[in-house]
C-alpha cells in the first residue's frame, strides 16, 4: 500500500479512537450508537491489517507518530489523546493483526476513563497490564518511578562496606570439608501432579468469589477483642464502611449475615455489655437513613435485587428503619421497587405503627396512598381514626385508597365514615364506599345499605349507582338479604314506573350474584316481562 | 512469519503445545510404538497441518520462562501449567530454544523427533545430537536456546533498579502512613507491575536479589521481598495479571502494623519478654487498622486487611491472633505466610548471629507443610526457589565452594552454581557450572555435600547478585 494511503487509514483509526472514547463515555453498552462506533473502529483496524500485520505508533507529548510521520497532533492539554498516553509513560503502542472487537472495546473503555478523578486508582499502563491484551503491546518509560536513584546508591554503598570472604579461608578450608552436615537429608516429593493442579484450579476459581464474608468475620473477631484497646468506635466505623460497601455492591446477603450475628450477640447475655451496645448500634445502622438510601439508589438504578435476601434483610431490622424506608418510598420510580419497600414497611410497621401514621400527612399524594395501603395490609383496626383525615385528601386516589382500607379494617367507626362517603358528590367515591361497605361484611354495613335502598331518595339515583348498591348488598348471602331482594323483585304496584323497574332489575341482579337455587323460579317469572332491561339483566345473572 | 493469530487459531496453538507435551511425556513412559504415543503423535500432526495452511510457518519458542507460539505468548494458566512447565523444562535440558515448522509434517517426522528426544539424554551435547538427527528433515528446524550471558549484566541492572524502586517506594509509603499522609497507590501499582514484568522475564535474577540481606532497614526490604516472592509464587500458580497486581499490593502491606511496635521492642537484640511478645502479636490487628485508615474500602483494601490479619495465623490456627471462629485462611494469606516466613528466616536479624541458610529455612518450612503451611502452595514455592535456593552457600564434593546461582527446574537438587573458591581454598570469581554436568563415567562432575550460610564466611552476596 502506498504510504499516503496508509497514513490516511491510520489517521482514520486515531479519529475513530477519539470518537469511540467519547461515545463510550456517554452511551450505555447496549446503545446502537455505542455498538456501531466500536464496530466502525474495528473495521478501520481490519482494513489496515489487510495490508500490514502491525500498527506501531510512537507517542510524543502532543503527537502520535507512525514511521516518523505525525498522524495526530494536538497542542491543547484538554482531550489530547497523545498526552493521555504520554503522561502515564506510554511511548509506543502496537496493535497486532488479529485484534479482536473485544480487545478494541476494552482498550477504548480504558482510555475513556476519567483519570482526573481520585477514585480511579490506576493509570492507563496499570489497566493495560491488568487486561493483558493478546494483540496490543506497549512500551513504557518508567523514569518517573526512579526517584529511588539515591536510595539505590546508598543501599549499594552500604553493601560494599561489607567485607567479602575471610583472608584466612585456606586455614579453615579443611575444617569446612571435615564438618558433617548434621541435617537429615529428607526425601521430598515435589513433582506437581494433576491432582495438585485440580486443587489449584479450585483455589483460583474460589478466589474470584467475594471476600466480604471473610472480611466481616475478621471484623467480628476484632470486635470481640475490642475491649482490650478501647477501640470500639474504630471497629464500628469499619463495620459501617463494610456494610455500606456491601449494599452499594448489591450484596445484601452479606449484610443479613452480619445482622443475624449482631442479633445473636445482643441476645446472648454472656456477651460483654460494651460489645452488645456496639452490636445494637450497628444493627440500628443497617436500618438507618444512609443504608436505606443506598438501597433506594440501587432500586432506582435498576440494579437487580434478590427478593429473598431483601426480605431477610428487612425482617432483621428494627422499627427505626421505618422512617428511612418511607423517605425512599417517595423517591422510587419503579413499581417493583415500591412494592418491595411497601412489603418492608408492612412488616416493620407492625413493630411501630405510630411511625407509619406520622407520615399520613406527607406532601406527596402517592406516599400517602402507599402509607394507607401499608396500614390496610397491617390490618390494625386501631388505625381507623387516623384514616379519617386522609379521607378528605384532595387527591381522589388517596381517598379511594382510604375508603378501601376502611372497608378492609371494618368496625363501627369505619362503617360510619363510609356512610358519610355515600353522600360524597363524586360518584367514584360513593362507588368505592359501597364496595368498601360490602367488604366489611358487618351487620351495620348491611343495615345501612338496605336502609339506603329502601329510602325514598334511592329512586332518584342513577341505574348504575343503584346497581352498585345491590352489588354491595349481595356480598351478604344470608336470609335477610335474600328476602329483601325477593321482596323488591316481587313487589307489585298499580303504577309502575321505569324507576321501579330499575330496582327490580337490580334486585334480580343481586339474586343472581347471591346464586341461590330457590331464586330460579322467581327469576323465570320475569323472563317474559316486557322491560327489556330487566330481562337482559336477569338473563345475564341467571347464566352466570 | 505470522505475527499474530485470531482467537480460533490461538486456541489451536495452545492445543498444539499441549499435544506436543502429551506425546513427549507419553513417549517417556511407553515404547514409541505404543498406541497411545501413536495416537498423540497423529493428533499433533493433524493439528499442525491444519494450522500450517493458515499460518504458513509455526514457530514454537522459549523466551525466559514462557513459551511463544508464532510470537504470541502462551498464557500461563493452571489448565496448561503442567504441560507448559514440562516442555520448558525438557527443552531447556536439551537446550532447544526454537522449533520452526516450515511446512506440513508427517507422523514419521515426529517419530524421528521423539526417538532423538528420548536418546538425547545420553548425549554429552544433546542439542547438537538432536539437530544432527533432524538435519534431513527440512520441514522442521531446531534452534539452540539463546545464551543470555551477554545481556545478563543489563538485565541485572534493570532488575536491581526495579528492586530498589520497590523498596524505596515501600519505605516512602510506610513513612507516609506513619505521619498520616496520603499515599500514592498509582505509583505503588506501577512499581508492582514492573516487578511482575521482571519476574516474568527474569524470575531467577530478581529472586537472587531478594537473598541479599545486609541492609539495616529490615522492615522495608522484608516487605518488598515478601511482595516479590509472593508475586513470583502467584505467577507460578498461574494467576492472571489482575490477581498478581492485587497479590503484590496486599503482600507489600502485610506488615504495616509493625509501625505501632515500639522501636526498642522491634529491634531488641535479645529474646523478647512475654509482655513484649504480646505487643508484637498485636501487629496483625494494627495492620488492619493502618490499612483501613489509609484508604477507603474496596476489594483491594479488604484483601490487604485480611492478609495483614491472617499472615501469622497458620492454617491450623496455632499462630496469632487467636480467633474464635476458625475458617479457612484466605489464599493470599497462605501465600504471603510462606513468603514472609521464608524471607524472615533467611534474613539478618538483630537477635541472631547468623540467619538461617535458605535450604535449611526451606526444610523448616517443609516440616510445617500441611499443619501450619498450605502444602500445595508450599510445593509450588519449593519448585520456584529450588531445594537449594539462590544464594545458598554450597560445599561441593569437588572441594569447591559455590553459591547457588540459578535453579534447574528439571532437577531441583542440581542447580547452577557460581564457584567462588577453588579446590585449594583460593577465592575465585566464577565460573557458573551446572551440577547436571556429568563426567565420562556417567557420574556427576560435582555434587553438593552440604550447605553453609554465607555470613559464616563473610561472603557478601551483593557482589554476586547485584
């Protein structure tokens, strides 16, 4: 290939590197732009390798050279690819034919790192080294490591002062050879066998496993000995850092193991009092704001969380975890994440329901709704008075949640509150209240519904709303309700209006919902009646 | 020559190397006409011929402690460890440096190769014997292993620089930790990579440098030595680069807790009292604290803290600190424990007249194998340093004194020796002789009859190893 064309290809490759570096910084791995950019770069390399086996680049401060020709020049400090390599000591970079897409990607991912940030403890050379590329080689200049020149000189001087060999070796020579070596010569088998290699492989595979458990075990040992040095606070800090680290890395299993051990320590009366205090402090830390917020971040980031481990985690927490969990509830985006946190709060709320009540006045409507739902799941009837305030919440979704909860909790106070809701101007509220009254299953609720149906104003309600009343009533499948419905259906009158037909139709509907066989003949009587609506309705229920 | 291979061909390269080792090993055990040998040979021929179509030439070469296939280094991983070691050992024994396959080969070519290989043992000049035997087979070319003595001086210089960089850097870090200053781990990691690079290129030279024990600042040199020995051992065990860097870093910090031991206790030129000893036994715990104070928690910090905590425990937990819940010691802790004990035993200490000679230290370690030290790791360690580690002063049956200069992997009890006194007791400098050398009667020219410690005769190892 002509040198001119070759240089163009190389310049394209370097431009491709720069572009890929930026793209990798911006886009996630599965983004089409990310994929395409890296593929383009790989194609550029491959095009070059059709004509040559090696691409050897020399790195200067502001230039990248190929065969003494500059193929990249940038005098600026910012975003200077040559400088990026140069400052870490890279002086030559060679790409070999056979360079894989994976290697190209790994290479770009390394150069795309933000090396200015403190958290990157490695430089480019270390990261290249760790990757141990097959087809990327480099030459490094390590002079900046050689601040030790003086140290080396001093050490060598020190060594030279040591005399070597006695002048009188000849005098002791015979003695050397006459002395027996009193050490027993032992036969040792040192051949490395296949079995040894199998064991070694196991060891190396195990190495990849997380060391967190071992690390925590070490901390527990330090804690058990902490009294001697009065260094409880240090050990507590180490634990806290390790717990945070584990949560950040999604290792809730390790944290729950720690929680269990801490609980055992607290419960064991033989444990030293100071250590028990430390254990209690740490257990409380696992449910504190910082840890729960980390869990929130994890859930929000879409990182997978093992449900079983999460359940174990919150089951080991104390009531002080309630408020931190409620805090993240307001920040979570995904439904699944909210579900998990709600589950935790349902469990923890049973330990201290008043902490849950305290958040019924949260400014976010959805938090209030979630809190109400949590209270419903906890199912404590004492909750009812606390629900009266959110029953008047400005957001209908909250009100409906409260109504549903009142229905679930039941009791006279709940029924009374629901009766009031039946007067609400919003149909959705009334509908929810009816359903809730039905759900209470209480005699008082039944009585209220029957009184409402029998009352004069009932006639004026819409057919749909009437139907809801009968639907709610049909939850009680007892004799009272049956007789009540039969009576309405069988009621005769000289002046039957369409509103009367509404009631009859709804009663038939209710009977259908109750599903008693003895109602069949009565329902059949109305099969042929003229009111189409009634007929349709009762046929519908009958079939059901 | 092809410079590089794609992934598929790289896989075939490893297969070819393995197969080469398999048929040579099988042929050593069975007769050459044995079906297992024939099958292994045939497979090798098929693999080579398949690849030669694509690569045109196959070059198998030894560089340092590595095998290269068409200029690509074959990765040192446990699956291939046994066969790679075997080939390197056997080729070095015969002094084969390179095998070049120029075109397709036949089973007959390989049969001749095997026959020559098996008989080369009996020859005074095994490589020449093999080359002569193969001279009619044009598709296979053999080249002798390169003599590295010419650039040995430069290599030593580079290794020495790497070594002192490591010690100096550790000293710097140690002092910064002591004064609560921030330390530069990037630099430490770079130094570890250069140490690993040296170990890969010239393991024996660097190991030789670690045997020099005449420095006053024991702690710094000891920590650097333990790091070098641990990394060298890790490499022998087939660890990847990432693991080696981690191992190098954590082993460097294993004794950081000694910062808190009072100087007069640490350097007491006599036996420690019980209370002093109990102070010393705290250093693993103090090490953990120093490490955790030094940097925020990440996997490397965890590893370093664990190693600092466990390196004196022993695998049966008979050491210190004593713990309540005994689990298996971490792999790195078990490695560092061996390197630490070995280096400490052979080091000059204020409370001993002479340090232990390396071979005696090794023997003592082997007595602890299985109880206190991990037997598998120790086996790799002994294979690395040899039964007579570098720097051991040996007395030969030829009435010469010598220093162990380099190990013979294929015969651990017959290392290469630098002769330092002739049979009349006159100091001489060199030559380096191979204890595998035989005399005309099939006996060995020289054999070790006993070992002594160089300090006993004021022999300054630095003169020979730096």
